[in-house]
C-alpha cells in the first residue's frame, strides 16, 4: 500500500465533505441533537406520579399517611376525595395515575391492631410506570404501618426490638444517586458513533457513481485497500471529534462521572469506529444510490444499537435466543466498555473479553470491506 496515493484519496474525500453541506450537517449537528434529545428526553426515573386520594376515614392517621405520600418525591397530590367515584373519573381522564383509597374506620383498626386493607387503584396503560408506582406506594404504606405499630407498642410499654429483626441499609455502587441519565448517556456515545460513522461512510462510493466520477477513479493505480483507507480516513477523524464532543457533554454538561482511563476509551472508540465505518463502506459498495445506501446503513446500525446492545434494554432479561443474536452486534461490546469505563472505572485488563470481541469484530468487518470493492464498471 502506497501512503502517497492513500493520502491523495483522503485529501479528495475531505474536500468533498467540506463542499457537501449535507455531510457537514450530519457530522456536526446530529451528535449535538442526539446528545441533548436523548439526554433530556429519555428518562427511566419515575417521579411526580399524579396521585389521587380517597380518604373515607378522615382521621389523624389517614392524614399522616397522605402526608407521607406528599413528602416523597415520587408522588404529586392532585386531589383528595371522600368517595371513589371522582377518583375513578380522574384516572379515566388521565389526571391521576394512582388512587389511594383509605377505608372508613382505618384509625380504629390500626389502634386496635385488627388490621386494615388499603386499596391502590393503578392506571395500567403504561405497565412499567404502573408497576413502579405500585411498588413505591406499597413501600410507603408498609413503612408507615410498621412505624405506627412500633409507636403504639412503645406507648403500651411492650418491647419493640422484635418488630424490626432486620434493618436493611442499601448501598448503591457506581451510580449512587440511581440517576437514569448516568445509565443512558454513556450509551448515547455508542449510538452517535454508529449513526454518524455509518451514515457518512455509506455515501463514499455511492457518491462516485451518482456524480459520474467512478470511471476516473477506476482508471487510477489506486488499490482496493488504498481506496478504502483513503476514503474512510477523513470520517475516522470526524468520528473521533464527535466522540470527544459527546464525552465532553456527558461529563461537563450532564455530570456523568468519568472514573476510568481516557486511553482505554480512546482505543476502544477507534476499534468501534473502524467497525461502523467499514459497515457503511460495505453498504456504499453494494448500493449505488446515496439515499438507498444511507437508509440501509441506518437500519444496520441504529436499530441493533438501540435495541440489542444493552443501551436501553438489559440483555440478561432478553430471551435466550435474542441474547445469542446480540453477540453479533458490535455495539453490545462497545456499550459494555463505555458504561464500565464511565461508571465503574474499569481498566483495560478488566474489560479484556469485550475488547477482544470488539477487536475481532473489527478485523473481520475491515477485511470484508477491503475485499468488497471491484475495479470494474459492472
């Protein structure tokens, strides 16, 4: 491979990128849009759930329980009624996601230790929110009931140590505040790299066919490997710049902790860029239309990265067959690496398995891309 010829092809491709406003828009604006839209728009935290209360008891104990809900950051009180019918109408209208029904004589049942049933009416149209809301509400009610029983026993002079045989004190590692943005935004870096890299590289060869310059390119002594390296070199540099922008926004703007080594992230980002750029180049060689090539590249990279990489859905919760399919998705390994470097501060040695898989993936895809181009007009 002659580096002089490779540099000439790279210089030619860089000039085409500068002169093509569409490519510049994809390269510069799309990463910023994706980071801000996904960083602010995708939230797994469930807070300020609209709550309606049906207080049929109207006692000090029922009001204290309602205050427990109001004081938590998980619920936002919308209305307090004396019957179930208004609360049901509010749930039907979407004004409330959950209704807490406190039955009559609740205070008497608690004082006499007879036990009482508190009903939760949950809007199940969003099953994930409904499950989380019901869990939050159950925890608040259980904590209030336990505290009330302990207080009553203390007033009567009974021992209370048997009421709480276990004291659970959870300690969260790596994402202490359980912020969903700390889980999502590192994965956004992988998504941006996949979309930007494949979209830009998918236009390389297709552009030559549409502009009628393929004959001139084929008449040059440039080899297949020199052509591929020269075509992809400008986009590789653009990808590194976009990665630096995304990492800077993640740390500086969204306050995602970065605990690992920058060199580990840089090396694996280079491997991942080699993969997505080679996929786009393969598509560009196979499809001679820029629009068609960009659409196919988008499907081959964005959908697997979003659905099968662990970016939004945990892989270990998927069916066994789907988990096997995810091993064929390069973004799975890069997402694992990025999250571990950001949140856990993992070293390259600790990430040896996903790094080795990503390197093997890159070697295979780069080899296929280098052999895909044929210097013929057929």
